């Protein structure tokens, strides 16, 4: 198809580390994205998602760290995929230090759309986001 991914996507960034959220935002801004919300853990992300549903505003992409205290990225993904509304299909990009094959398999089984291993560049992020939306549009 070759179409550019819409730059006005509403993106939820979930990471317990402020520095990582800042790096992600910087990369996304350099790629032309401008519409972000942030959450410092899975619970906060879930609250933002549920509030969005109530207001009729869904996220277009969720980018989440795997390892976070409390609700992990994998737990968040599983929770979202089990929901009874459109948000269950939202593209989910997992970011992690985990390179163990077993973890990749767990994420895929849970319904992850893409997987990025830290450290990564803006180009890697762009490639992953493009690939996710290419698959979704056919």
C-alpha cells in the first residue's frame, strides 16, 4: 500500500521510567507524531484507556514497556485483549530488555502486534509502527 502511517494517531506511552518515556516521545516527535498520553504503569494506563472508552475516545496505538512494577506490560496487553469493546483490537507495541524467545512467544500469544528490544533508534521504532499498520490495512 505504501501509505504513510497517520501522524495524528493518539498514542499511549506506558513506561515506569521517566527517561524512557522522554526518549520514546523524542523519537516519536522526530517521526512526526504529536498526540501522546503517558502512563507510569499498567494500572494508570488501564485507567486512561477506560476513561477514553467512557468518553468515546480510543487510543490508536499503545507502546508499553514489559517490565514495570505492579501491572506489567504483558498483564496490560492481556487485560486489553480481554475487553469487550473496540479497544481490544488496538495495536500494541511492546518494548523490552527481554530477548528470551519464551517471552517473545508469551507476548505473541497474548496478542502483541510488535516487539522492540532496548536500546532502539527512531528508525527501528518507525519500521515497527509501519509494519504494524501495514498488516492491519492488508
